[in-house]
């Protein structure tokens, strides 16, 4: 078949119908590829849409809340909570101030106790030193007294021994003299001595 025959064949009415259907099919295919949103939103009174209804509902809800005094209740609740928190903070500040005061007081007491302990320790050391000095002085004085008493006892014992020796010596010499007199002088010598004494008178 020649090109002219093909052209004649395509130019007949049947082929034109096919072309028309193909064009319609192409348009339908395009419609399926790009669907058009044909949903229509409901509108009340010609100007109130769904968003407006939601806004009106929210405004009505807020108006009811205001009419019932909910904001005042919420504000009162918040104020009471704020006041409670403020009181708790004030109590915490007061407790902190009291704790700091107690800490300062106990720190001062500890410092005073340390000073008192140091003073007591120094006083005890001084007293111990004084007691040791007194004890040493008393011991030295007692040793001196004991030595003096020992010397006195020794001197007294020596005197007593000398006195005893002297007494024994005197007794022995008296006895020896008596024995010598008894041996050398008899009755005749006594009579001559008596006569001599009478003559001297």
C-alpha cells in the first residue's frame, strides 16, 4: 500500500471517530492523573463557614467561662498559691536567719570553750609547776630538818655516851681511890689524923 492510500484511509470518517475517541481518552486520562476537588464546604447564611463556626463556639465557651467567673477563680487560686509560696519563702528565710544565728552562736561558744580550755590547761600547768616547786622546797626543807634532827640525835647520843663514860670513869676512879685509901690508911693513921685535927683546934 502506498503513502497516498494510507492518507486516504486515515482521512475517512471512521478514522476521524477514532481520533476523537483517542482525544477523549487522553482528556479522561489527564483527569485521572490530576483529580479536581469537587467537595463543596457547607456555608450558613452564605458567609459563615466551618472555621467561623469553630471560632464562634470558642468565643461562646470563653464568654461562658468569663460569665461563670472562672478567670477570677483561677486568678484567686493562683494568688493563693503565690501567697502560700511567698509564706513558705518567708518561713524559709526566717529559718535560714535563725540557723545562721544559731551557727554563729555555736561558733562563738566553741571559740569560747576553746579559749576556756586553753586557759584551764595553762592554769593547770602553772598549778602543777607551783605544786612541784612547793613539793621540792618542802622536800628540801624536810631533808634539812631530818639531817639537823639526825645531827642533834647523834650529838645527844655522843654527849650521853661521854657523860656515861665520864660517870663510869668517875665511879671507877672513886672506887679506885677508896681502895687506895682503904689500903694506905688504917685505924692508927686515922687516929693520928684525928689527933692532929684536934690539936689544930
